[in-house]
C-alpha cells in the first residue's frame, strides 16, 4: 500500500500513538527493547497518546496508531474506535491484537463461569466470597474476546508474541517513509 504522508507534528515529525487493550503489555515492553536506537526513532517520530508518554488523550490527529491486545471489555472497544477515528493508519501488533491471543482462551467458557471461577470458586478466592464485582465504573466484560479487525478496519499486522522490537520499528518506519520492505522469517518472534 502506498501513501503520501504529511508530517503533522512539531519539527515536521510523524505522529504515533500507541495503546494496550486486552494484552499483557509485553508488546509495549518490546517496543522499548530497541534501547538506544529509540533515539533514531525519535528523529522522525513524535509520540502522542501512549503509555510510553503517559499522554492520556489525543491532542492531535496521528499518522499511525499501534494497537496491542484485543477487545475484552466495553472500554477496549471505545479506545479502539477512537484510535480508528484519530489515526490515519492502524497497525495491530502482536497475536492478542491480531487474533485475541491468550485472553481469547476464555472464549471457550461461558462468561458467567469465568467470573464465578475468578471471584467465587477459584483457589485464590476469599472463603465465603459470593460477589462478582459489578460497578458502573468498571468496564463491562464482553461475552468473547475479539481481535481488533472484528471491531474496526486494521491496515497492517505485525505478528509475534511479542514481535521483535527492531521488526516493529522497521515496519512502522517503512510504512511512514513509503519504502518497500520485506520481513525475513528470522524476524518473526514468539517467546
Ligand atoms: Fe503479551 Fe504476547 Fe499478547 Fe503481546 S501478543 S500482549 S506479548 S501475550
């Protein structure tokens, strides 16, 4: 896919936002695994809403949104839809975002049973506990965990669990700079 991006950030940089939905945050940890190469990334990228910056709300439209994790609750859906609205390109990175991953293992068990196991019958539940938390401030769990592309259109996918850090940034950079790229088999990483 060829795009002509207009850099919208300060110093003519591309603007990137990231979020972690129903995942383990491992994909975001991997983002930081490029160590000092982050300096090269920062030469062309400015981060907006992201756990990396602790910016909670979009302050401008973004060139790229990187999504970790699938959708397990109502808040995940809201955040993902907002990313689709505010970002020109959405990239699902990691297996949880692409196909639900580990959290989607609960799709084989009815939600009621999952909650009873977690809060009432589980080995670590308090003896005599019989309450499943249910407050209006707690996002509602969905019956299933959904991969991102079942909720909004996703433009690119970066497989792995977590994907290799250099692989992630190589893909993002190549998309932004409109360069041809290919990924070698060795770059796919599943720990
Ligand atoms: Fe964690 Fe793997 Fe899911 Fe990334 S893909 S959030 S590393 S379980």
